[in-house]
C-alpha cells in the first residue's frame, strides 16, 4: 500500500501539447461533439440548417487554423502529445487534402435539391419494406446525425494521417471506420442494398481490424514499443528475431491495404460503393483513400524503411494484383458506381507503386496523386447522383446511353472526369500518374511501371466505353432524367472539376506543397 | 513573332471550346467559326514562315508545367524548320478540308459538333508538332488520338463505326504505352524530357538504353502511323466521315509517327540498330499495304491501305537516317497534298453516289463529275509517280536513297520500294478505271439503301479545296526537291541531307527504272480492268460484281499464270495475315480480357463470407511471402 | 492493452517456469483453445457465447498467473461479466431458437476456409515458435512498481504517454452511442409514428375516429377461434365492424352465408313446401 501511496504522491506530468499544431483536428472533433448536442437539443426542423452551418463552419475554421499554422511551422515537422502525433509537412498536406475533400463531400451530403430531403433516410430505425417505411419515402426529413458522423470520420482520418505510433493509429482507424459503417446504411432509396453494404463493410472491416491489431501485437513483441520510431530503431539492431517483425508487418499491412481497397483486400469496395448513399460513397472514395495511403506512407517510410528490401517484393505482387483486378474486372461492369469502384482498386495499385518508392519524389508524387484522385472521384460521384429515374439514381450503364443528347454539359463534365481517371494529359490524372511513375522508375521499379502502364491502358478502355455510350448511343425512350443540381451539389462538382483541371494545367504549386518536407521521425 | 506563337494553338483550341461548350446557340455560324480559326492559324503560320529565319531552333517556355524534384517539364513551344513545315501542312490542308466539310457535312444535323472536333484535332496536332518536350508531344499525341477516336465513331448508328473506333483506340494505346515508356526512360537516364536537354544528353547514356528508347519511340510511331504490326486500325478508321479520313487518316495525324522519328533524329543517329528496325518496318509495311490495296473494292479502304503503304515509304526514308530524314518529310508533304486530294475526290464521288463505297458499282463517272475526275486524276498521276509530278520527285528520291544503301540492305530495301511502286501503279489504276472509266454500271442498280443513283458534280465549296490540293499534287514535289530546297531548309532541324556514294544501283538509272515498273503496273491494270471491260457481259442482276471479278481475274490465261495467280495468292495471304494475324491478336486480346473479367467476376459472389475468405487468402500469401523472402 | 502483448510475447519464453505455473498453463491453455473451437463449431448461438465465456475466463486466469492482476480481473469483470452477459441478453431476447441457416451454398467455401484458416494458424504459430525460441526472457513483472502491469502503472501511461489515444477513444464511444440511436430509435411521436395509448384515447374523444370505443374483436365460440368469425351483438346479430375487411374480401361468399345464418334471416325450410329450397342446399354445399 505504501508503494501505491507513493505513486499517488508524485504527480503525473501532463505531456506537452502543441495546441496550435493540432488545432485543426481539435476543431473538427469538437464540432462533431457539438453536432451531437445539436441532435439532442435542437428541434427537428432546425437540425438540418444548424448541422450544415456547423459542419461547414468547422471545416472552414479548421482550414483557417491549418493555414495559419503552416506558415510558421518548422520545416522538419514536430511531434506532440508524447510523440503520439507527428505534425509534419506530409501530415499537413494530407490534412489540407482531407479538409478540402470533406468540404466537397459535406456539400454533397447536405444537398436536398436533387431529392426532397436529401439522399439519406428519414428514420433509419424503421425496418425497410414496412408500412412506416413506405410512408417515410415521401417525407422530407433526414437523419441529420450524418453530419457529426462525417465530422468524426474526418477527425479520425486526420488523426490517422499523423499518428506516430501504432496504437494511436489503430484507434484513429476505428474512429474513421465506425461512422463510415453507419453512414453506409442510411440511404433513402434501395434501403436493403444500403444496409447490406453497411453490414458487409462492418464485418469485413472488423476482420481487417483484427489483423491490424494482431500485427500490432507482434510488432510490439518485436520492438517492445508501438512507436514507429522505436520500431525503426529496433530494425536497425540485429539481435532480435525478424520473424515477429515480418509476420507483424504482414498483418499490419492487411489492415491498411483493406482501408485503401487494394486487391486482394478490395472485395468490399464494389458492393459498398454501390450500396451506400452516393454522397457517402464520394466521401469514402475520396477521403478514406487519402487517409489509408497517408497512413501507409508514414508506416512504411518511418518504421520499415530499413527493411524495404524484404517487403518490397511482396508489395509489388500486391500492386500488380490490385491493378489487374481493377482494370480487368472493370471491363465487364454494368453499373457505373461499381465501375468507379473497380477503377478505385486499379488506382490503389498505382498509388501503392508510389508508396513503395520511399523517396522524396515518391512521397510527393503519391501525395499529389491522392489530392488529384480525390477531387476527380468526388466530382464523379457528384455527377452520378444527378442522373435519376423514378426509382432513384439510375446507375445502370444502359441508362447512361445517349446522355449527351439530354444533357450535353453533364456528359462533357463526366467525360472530362473519366479522362482524368484514365490519365489523359491536361488533367490532374496524367500529372499524378506521371510523377508517381517517374518516381518509381528512378527508384528501380521499371518492370512495375511497365505493368502499370499496360493496366492503365486497359483501364482507359472502360472509361472510354462510358464516353462512347454517352455520346454515340441513342438514348432510351424511358431513360433517366438529369436533375438540375442545387447550389450545394453544383459547388461540389465545380470544385472537383476545377481542381482536376487546375492540377492538370498548373500542378506546380501543389507539387511544391507536396514535396515541402519529409516525415518527422520522433 | 515567335514569342506569341502560342496563338497558333490558341485559335483552334478556342474554336473547339466555343463550338463544343456553346451548344445549339452556335449552330448557325459554328462551321464558319471552325474554318475561320484554322485559316487564322494558317495565315499566322505563313507570316511566321516568311518573316523568320529558321537557322536555329527557338524555344519559348510558356509556363512550368510539372516541376517536381529533379523532373522539370515545361510547357513550351519550339519553332524550327521542322515544326513550321508541319504547321503549314496541318493548317493549310486543314483549312482546305474544313472548307470542304461545310459542303460535305451540310446534311448532318450535328455539323457544328463535327467542326468542334475538327478544331480540337487541329489544336492537338499543333501542340504535337510545336511542343518543345516529349511530354508536350505526348499531350498532343493523346489529344489527336482522342479527336480521331471521336471522329471515327461519328456515324454512331453504325455498329461498324463503333467497333472501328474501339479498335483504333486499343491499338493506339499499345503505341502510346511505348511512347510513355520511352519518355520515362529519357527521364530516368537524362533527367529531362525537353528536346534541348535530351538531345544534348543522349550521347552520354548507355547504348542499350538509346536503342531501347529508339525502339519504344518506334512502337509509338507504329501505333499512330498504322505501321506493321499495328496497321489494322487504319483501314477500319475509314468508317469516319471522308473529310476526317482525308485530314486525320491521310494527311496529318497518321504522319505523326514520321514526325516523331524525324524529331528524334539525334537519338536515331546514335543507334544503327534502331534505324535498321525502322527501315525494316517501313519496307515491310509498304509492301504489305500496297498488296492488300489490290484486294479491296471499297474505294476508301483502297486509299487507306495506300496510305499505310505510303507512310511505309516515309518510315523507310527516315529509317535511313541522315540519308533520308528530309526525303521522308518531303514525301510526307507531297503525300499530304495528293492523298488528301484523293480522299476528297473519293468523298466527292461518294457524296454523289448516295454514300456508296463499292467501286464496282461506280464506273464511267468522268463525264458526270468532270472537276472531281480532273483533280482525282492529277492526284492519281502524282501518287503513281508520273514523271515531273509530286510523287515522282519525292518517291523516287526515297527509292534512290534506299538503293543507295550498301550491300544486302540496298537490294532488299530498294527492291521492296521499287516493287511497291509497281503495285501502287496497279491498284491506283484499277481504282481510277473502275470509278471513272468503263460502263456506267450504276445505271442498272440501286444503292444499298434502295435509291437510284443520280451522280452530279459537287458544289463549289467542295471542289475548290480539291482544285487547290490538285495544284499542290502537281507542283509541290518539284518545288521541294529540285535544288534541295526542302533539305536545305530542314538542315538546321534534322541535319544536312547526306548523299550516299556506294549505292548498289547508280542514281541515274533508278528514276527511269521506277517509271518503268510503275508503267508495268499501270499497264497490267489496264489489261485486266480497262481493256477487258467491253468483253464483260452486261451484268443482269445485283450479284454481278462477284462474277465479273472472277472473269476479270481468270479471263486471261497468260495473266493468270504469270501474274494474277501469284499476286492473288500474295494478296490473299496478306489479307489473311492482316485479318487473322493482327486483327486476331487484337480481338483475341480483347476477348481474353473480357473472358478473364467474366471469370474473375464470379469471385465477387456478393457473400460476405466469400469476401472474408479472399482476404484470408491474401493474408496467408502476404505473411508467408514476407517470411519466405526473409528466411529463404 | 500494450502490457498484454508484452506478457504474451514473453510467456512462452520464460525459461524458468515454476511447476505450479506450468500445471496451470497446461490446464488452462487447452480449455481456452477448446472454448475457442467450441465457439466456432457450436450450432446454437447461446452455446457459442458460453464457449466464449470459457475462453475468456481461462485467459483471465492466465493473465493473473502472469502477475498481471489488473488485466486479469478486467478481463473477467468487463469481458466475461459485462460484455458477454449483454451478448447473452440480446441472444435470449432474439430467441434461443432463432438461428441462421447453416447450409453452405457456395461450392468449396468450407474446404477453402478450413485450409486457409489452418494456413494462417500454421504460418503464425510457426513464426511465433521460431521467434520466441530465441528471445531473451524479460525479468518477471512486479505489479507493485510503476512499470508493472498494475492499475497504477496503466493509469500513469494512459494520462501521460497515451493521453491522445485515450482521449480519442471518447470519439469512438460517442460514435457508437449515436450509431445505436440512429439504427434503433424510431420517433413514435412524430406524424408517421405510432401514438401512445393516451394520445389515442384523447384523439378518439376529440372525434378524429368514427367512434370513441375500440372496435369489437372477432367472435370466439366453442366452434371457432378464428378472426374470421364475426362477433355477435347482444341481440344475436353480427357486429359488422368486427369483420376484417381483408378476410371478408377473401371469402366473402362464405361469410355472407354465415352472417345470414347467425342473424337468423336465412330462409328456413318452408313448412308448406314438400322439399327444401334449392337456394339453401346450394349454399350449404358452398360452405
């Protein structure tokens, strides 16, 4: 007992907290908590405006805080909260990317002009197919909890990108995943499909998290610490058994690759992208990818750089499998959301190539690619949400036939986005592929670059197939209509398209930002 | 003048933007705007050409496009002799074809969009030739590919058009991968993709890398220029409207491959093997194209294979290195004139004949369409190398240069080029005879869509460009070649034209030998298709073309034994090779991908337990592989 | 959580295992494994849950033996005591009998799952065996020191080194709570939801319904307890409101006959006629 008393006597030192550095993340998480309070205390009709204003304000404020911090931040980065968070240039770039993408996604989520009440169900608790469910189809309510959930997910992603130890990373992973699981199941239309997607994502996500955790345990057994820097130090010393290291690394990567929807851990992607409400799909496709690859970059660069010889071959295989699955399976898809899902799997393969490079060029190239891909895919899903028929979104490709005749502007915008996904010059996709592939090439991965080019050629085919369908087919008589988007969706699509074009024509400034500095180690 | 040369690109780009984004509001005057932008670029190009000296290349950097780390890609333009020649060709021929299209597309409801695509094409093509780095070239390269793809598929209601567009796209992507890899290799070894830096640093890198770059560039060139083994898309691309065939698939875009190799002359100068492969590809393709050209009855396909064959000549020429760069470009220019003229003539015929393309349904059109006949005839004389017309000078120069090589190369390449000249005479004569001479076979039959034929001369807006091109077909060759005018002009860009000393055949003989061989081809065609037609029974029903073909081909026993059978077999073999071999490979690849996709799709069962299983499988593989890498 | 891994990593490596510890291990470890296997293979969900309880208890005991008392008790109290009991509550509420179909429709799924499962287990077990064979054993933990695995040490870690992840966990909990609300809560008081009994009564008396009292239920007689049987009013006539419209529409003919019968206005055999009415006999055949 004396020992216990003695312990209580000496005070616990609170770790130093650099509030300025983590302010953006604190704003987002704090706003999420306020959003929960809004749900509890605001009357129903005030919740939507309240939540929208709060969410947009929070993202804007976080952006401002980020901008204010970046100016005076140390170039080599800093760690705070006993080294659990590392606020360095890549982390700040990823935060900026995440905030900007989330702004677009929240605009899509908030839109209620395309469908009365928005894309989200009025009451998720009502079982699909019941009398009450039929009654609520016409209601203009929505589960406004989506907004705080999105903010929590965003906060989790930001923490994930800057997590400097595996335990923080794991908790951030869960914080970003759990709201996404929930949001997937909240579609207003085709609710069973949506709920099925949510359950699938949840089950497989839990499965992947288990692998991540097992890997974490093994790595702790190896290094005696969960800090990335300690693991890196441990790999430098040779007296320990590498078995734990590599088994742990393998399992850890499974969890990360799952989040990045890299094949063969991609299986959830098409089903979830298809089933989830389209604004949520846009959020997931853009932001989760950024967070997952941001985390992967940090883990591989900081903790496992010295063992890259051993694991690189394995990741080569994973990248090839991912590109193969994405490009080849995308060819026969008939649903446009699934097609974009397979495209995201192929893009995950390309991203993995840049992630593996572990050079300055590889880091900045991958960061740039994430930025470019995020905005393109965000705008693409925004466009998809506009093509509708009586049952909701018309995502079957046959419904897109001859769309250029009904709505030339929409077809032109979507064509541009597809060309960006295919990597045609003057779009951000080309610059992204270019910087990633040239980084990989100069790091001695020439065969992989050749394979990637071949697969990007294959993948370009299915993007162009949609273009042909839109321009060169006769529209079906009972085809879908193109909704006139409200201000929110228009803003989101415009943002995505403008950034895609801007990064294609003037990528210099973004490349400068992406290449501003490396990871802070400790 | 040079500093604001970006205006060259900006005019048509702006036109494309206005026409494509403007929608129906621009329908009334869209075609005029489309023509105006290209004419503006042409005028600017002319002024530039006459006001500037091209003794050395002048690069203007517009802005820094992709600056990352060591990689620096600037978006800039290079004005030198080579690019300004191309600018004049593209905008000049382009302007003529734009004007022609006003008449040709007058019935099309989407004429404005057509002009938008054409402007897009011209802008992309100008970027391709004006760019001062390989990445900028690649930008234009993809742009023209896109425009070509959109325009091949123009007649969207025809499934063949969609298939052709798809095929063109796929085969071009194969070439694009080659070009992209070449650019990556340059970046890897030289650290830059700008022409100035690459050409300055190319000498310091390993010879194997130079050869690899050269071969990869060649792969890109083959894809874009329809060279073996990527030639099959070009004839199918004739599904597009005829002005497109004339502009993109005859005069300009398909010659981009030749431009690429001429532009990369400092690279090819360093690699003998690379040049040899270019030459072989060119020689093989020119024979292949000309032989297949004999087999088709479709007037546009014959011209398309003729294009394949003529580009083969250009490739052969540029493959000869310093002996041939200027000659290849010269032939490219004259070919741009006469082939565009021939296509426009074919389009004029089709316009008059209810869009029919089967030559066997034509015949005796010369009296109905005198202007078309005259211009087409001049183009025909130019392409077969009639003395002192364009083709005579430029093609003979290439054949001379080929015979100028030493040893087996001289005999093989020269022989191939000479033989193809004869075959060119044969199929082009056949085309002209079947179309413009003989009986007016169309009087007895109806077109495929059931209408009677009422051939008539085309409107002035169509014939005027044809006349201009015909003038070019007649005079351009002499003007370019005599006194080495073009070679001297191009010397700062591609190096001076070398004259070979130890050729296998003396220079004086070759031109006359060529004329002789061509005349033989013409005569043979005359015997088979011109002289014999009076003896052919007047066909009674629609199925006559088949019987007539047999009678023509087997009627003369001497011809049969000596020429027809072997050439028929050669033709059949070449067609077989083309359809089964190359097309089969492409279609088979597509089918394999589709089939593989279908099979792999079954793994996506929709059951979450099967998804978990695949994740588990991936995990076992990753962990086991990591451990094996470490402990093996 | 982190000390767990440390203990696990060192458990097999401690060269000097006392006899008591060894005996405990060899008793508890097979039970834990058996419990895990039982959880997977039990057909009944409740049995699965109980097997899992067994595993967790064994693990808790093992932690205690490893001188991690806080972790051991937390395992038992939180996991076994709280979480698993909650699981069981839910299972019991859903119904012990309700279970999913266990017929496997995917060809080769089970075989592949078995092979891959054994594969993962084999690879990891092999790796761990190999790894732990050459680890220098760490000195045993002393829970009475700040670094030991006791509550004090953990608390110190949570509020110093791992302050941020600990605080971040709150986001997780809030999300989970809100998720439960979103998925399970339906607004019964809104326009579309059900009314409470009191609201209903008030609405009835305000005249929003056609009558203040509930509608009569179906009749229950010795011969029938079907909802299709109409209730009778005191005078013996059928209460029309007791007839379900749905059922009436399905067998209207039958019901109309019965109604007539019960109401007593069926045409009786006419005493003056020699035969029964044809109409009646037909109706009987129909019924």
